[in-house]
C-alpha cells in the first residue's frame, strides 16, 4: 500500500490529484494540505512514503520542505514551473510533473514511485506490482495478492485478495505485462495462474490454497507449467 499526501495551495490541483489517486487501488491518501508547515507535521510521524507537492507555496516552498528531512519520503513535485526541475532531480525526487497533467502522466509518476519504494525495501525486480490502466481506472495490484487471471471474451477477470476486477483487456496483454514475473504462468487458454498460491497438481487441475477455486490445465500449456515447477511430465 502506498500511503501518500497531497500538498498544494491550489484547490483545483488538489481536486485533480485526489480524484485520480482515489481511482487507484493500492494508494491511500492520508491527507490533503494547502501548506508545507502542516504537512511537515504529518510527514514527521513516519507513515507517509510518497508526497505529491507543489514547489511554489507561501511560508515554505516544496524544495525547502524536502531538504528539511534527513530521510524524507519519496517526493513527486507537481508544479506549473519547469525552472526547478534540475535542482529537484539532484535531490532525488521520483518525478517532476508539469501542470496541467492528465491521469496517464500521473500513472507514470506512480509507476516510478513503486520502483523507488520497492528498491528501498530491497526488492530486486523492477516492480512487484501489476499496474494496469483500463479506461479511466488505474489498478495497482501487488503480485502476492493476485491469485489468477481469467479470460472472458473481450474482458479478463483479475482475482485478487482484495476484490475481483473486470478489465477490457485480452489475456495475451496480461501475459505480456507479467512476462518478468516468473510466478505467473499461462496454464489454459483462459487462465494465467500465480504459482505461489498453487497447492498441488491433480491430473489436469491445479488445486489452489485456501478457498481459491481450482484452475484447469490445458494440454498445450502443461509442458511449460511442469518446466516452471521443475518437474518432468
């Protein structure tokens, strides 16, 4: 879970950021502030790991706020002024978003933030989340909470620990998005499964852990499945 705050003295920008962030599962907004002084008090509690911040604000600017912390959370500067970009990246900000911005641009900033956050935790892969944009919704699902993906005509169902998501995607698109995550394997024309949740294989069925439904195995996919499991057919 990404725990973030928004700092901007412009109400319209606040509303745009909050509206976009609220559509992203896996992101929790801990607070919205119109000044850096109040936000600083919250950051000092140590719960925030991502800050969306305007640079030019009264009382204290965003760069001064960032510099005030010995070990700051990750910052994304959201500003209408490109002048401070070089200095900002020298301070290791995640991203520098120029106003006005759209949801696609914000998604890129969040993708970068995930990489930074995962790196801090010692995770070696590029990211341990599946990030998908579907129409006006952005979904961020940790790999260790994604059980399987099922094709349903022109849609797919993502079965996760939190809920089920219905996306206007093809299964092959999901397979490509997960190519670097070796725990995911296509086992049927209609299923991609997370092997971390597999309990055993019985004939042409994968028995999953807990109350997760059984997953069928298609004949043409069995060889790759056994290879991933380190077994001979």
